[in-house]
C-alpha cells in the first residue's frame, strides 16, 4: 500500500493506456521534418569555442551522401553497419543514412574494450564500422583480423599520417557518396528511403546489462516510431525547444528521445563530453533534457553539502520548498505564509539552481536507473520538473513516464508514471512487471530460445523488474528481480529503495548493498569525499591521506550514525550492520557500472570478495567498518 497526501492508496495488478498509434517508419518521421523545416537548425556541436549548427536541409544532403556511399561500398538492405563513437552530429548523420538505405545500425559504446568491441562486431556481422577518433580506431585494428565480415572502417576525426588499408576518412567517405549519387536525383534516393517497411529492422542494440553476456536486441522501425508517437502525445515539445544530448546515443533512451526531438523540429546540441555537461548546460540553455539520476544526485549533493551560514540558508529553503511542493503536488494552493517564504527561498536559493542548468529548462526526463523521491522533490521545489520514466532496451525503451500535462493528474514523485499510449503493463504473481505494446522488440539477434523466454505467446515481455501499480495506474519500481537479497534467515530485501534513501545523504555518493544468503546486510560505500573531508576538517581531522582518513574511528562513527539516521523506521534486517568504505568510485570504465550508471552488483561482489569474507567472519563480529586495503 502507498500513501499520498495522508490518504491510504490501494494497489492493482495492471494498468493500460489504449491508443491507436498507427504503423510507420523512422524514415517517414525524418522526411517529414526535413520537408517542414528545411532552414531550421537541426544539429549543433562546438568548434573553436563556438556552437556550429547544421540545418535540416544540410542534414538531408549529408544523409543522402552517407546512404549513397554505403550502397557504393556494396552494402544492401539488411546488412549491418556499426557506430563506435561519442555523441556528435556524424553519429546522427550516419544513423539516418543507414535508416534511409535499409542498413541496420549497430551502436557500440565508446567505453568498451577492444575485446568487447570485437564481440559486438563479430556477433552482428557488421560490414562497416564508423568510429570517432584514433583511440577507437586502435581498438578495431587490434581485433580486425578476427572480423571476417568487416570490410571498411570510416573515421570521423582523421588522425595525422597515412590511414591504414581499408580505413576511410569521413570527408572521403562523404565525397564518395556525393560522387556515387551524381547520376541520380533526390527523388530516386527518397523513393529508396521510403521503401522501408514498419516491420523492417532499424537497429540491433547490444545490452550492457548487469548480468551475463550482451544480447543483441532487434528493434524495428515501428518499435521506435511507435515510442516516438506515444511520447509526443504526453511530452509537450515543439520546434522552439532546444536540447543538450549527452547520454550515449548507443543507449536507446537518448537515441529515441533524439528521434522524437528531431521529428518535432528541435535543435539538438551535442555536449563536448560528459565532463563538460555543467558548462554546456549554461552555454546552450536547453529547454528539454534527458539524463540518468547521476546528474541530479551530483547537483543535489553539491548544493546540500554547504556548511555554516550558507548551509543553514539552504536547509531553511529546503524545508520551505518541501511544504510548498507538498501542496502543489496535491493540487492545492500553498498557504499564504508558505507562499511568502517560498518567494524568498526562490530568490535566495532556488533561482540559482535553475540558472545552473541554463535558466530556460522546462523539464528533465529521467530514466535508466531509479531516482530518489527526496531529490526529485528538491528539484521540483527549485522550479525544475523531473519527469521520471521507465523502460528497457527491449521496449524501445519507454513504457511509463510522468507527464506535465494536466498537472498534477499525470505526475507523481516516487513513481515512474502511467503507461504511455498504446501500452499495457501488468504484474505477474511474484510482482514482476510485464509489458505489452508496439514498442516490444522483435527479439534477440540469433537467440530464439532467449526470445521465447522473454516474450510469451500473448506478446507479454518479462522485464525482470519488480514493481507496484497504485489505484490510479502509477507504476513504482521496487527492484531488479535478480537483485533481491534473501538473507540467511529467509528475509527478502529489495536493495534499490534503501540505496536511494542513502543517496539523498550528502556524505553518501555511491551506496551498494550486498548480503545474499548472509546473516546480515553490508553496505559498500563510496563517500562523497568533498562533503566528508569538509566535515573532517571542521572536526580537526587530517584529511591529507585519504586512506588514513577513512580508517579514522571518528569517521566510522559519523558515517554509521548518518546511515542509521537515514534508514530509521526500516525493519532491522533491512539496515546494514557493517560498512565497507571504498576510496575509488564505481565507474563504467572499470566494468562496475552499466552505461546508464546502474551498479553491476555481481561484479562489485566479486571484486570485493576478500574484504567481504572478513566482514562475515566470526572473528570480526565486533567490528563495524572495514576497508579493502
């Protein structure tokens, strides 16, 4: 049972949003906007300190060159071409060129190792790979002799010196396409593009999930197109909007949203890198942005880590903001005193947060991992709406999302929203979320048995996530089915909601709970070092040597107290009995996080196996905090 506004809310086992989305292709969406808004800015990137834009007309010209070059290289409909690159205009131009020529795009994360790249290229049978720079080229050259299907490599940023055999620069590739297309006109290429069918494969995406080998998810044109059409019914977007694209386009979340924004005529600005996102937000001043919770968690931690007079002011503003938000979220007008206090809090604190993300933002869309309700409510108080949603690669990806339309009827913090149009969601007997709709994948590439396990005869896809649906149709995610911890005493515990509570504490950066089949739960913690070391200096502790600082009993007592305070009210078996302090963060590069920043629990467990043995050893029963060094 859930609570809202002091009232007890019921639960139900299913929710649906019937809608006729029709059938169609991504090519139709692409050509529609090229025809409607040829002179509007479509894509932008930074060059020599300035943002350079490409119009929809120029996008069409370059996409035609890409498509013609692919055909000239001998690729036919149904062949595969991979893209191994960070977000940039060439990524989208290549993708649309593939879609218009019937070539199936295979995105590859730029963070993958050479061996992981080899797996995707080999498994997909990609004939061409497009890559960003010399670093990515080195990976491909290292494994090229193991890739019999790969005939060409195209590099966006040409390195100095001569290119190896079979490697084309982007400029030469486009020139080849322009040359090949000289004998035909726009109409001929357009007719070929329009011959795409809704059931044709658009892409194969390799899941970099929390368990097992990557599987190639086959998404059709209509899978993705239906998700675009569903999203545009519930997310207010038009050609006046601007976005900053920085989540990997190799992940279907950013890619589908970019299809949506492109189709609506928005300008898509590509962040220079993930590290420059804070600066780029201020520079681009976007109106709509998608991100994973990590961005919001970092902003929240930075704001709430202030101390002294500033810290007291922020604490006061948070309290005022919470009272104001509670009323607004319940569809009520806040009391006069709260409104007056909120006006002051907005001027002194909240306006600066909104300015920090550019000042024009209408809303964020959050997905890929769960967002702590406290953090979402804080941003809402600051005038920054975060629309939390849910989906998977296999569902193109969105199945549920909160919406600002008819506020607050379709917006509820702490949930991932109602089903998007055309989608049915129900809970299996064990609480697993099942989804049916036009966005459900065609299947896993060359894995018919895995496909049958994932999608039943009635078209229901098994998500592997556990959830609840309230009586108004809002879905809440409890945890991954495979992540549920069962203690030695037989108690079942979902770690994600508890980790989310801990993330709202300024001293806790990356909390991970472990303890399956053990006597108690253990917290592996990467602290927020800026906040923790700031506290340490105030307490007169030496913070110059991080490991020695983390071994200090006063630090241990402080973190244990903070943890217990955050988790007060939970059952005793849900509260960790021990903490393992880590001095290095979990990262995508070290293999402990997925590209959407979800923890690979099994990888983390294996990596810290030795210290966990000490934690659960009877000889350590009187110790509360451990370090792995």
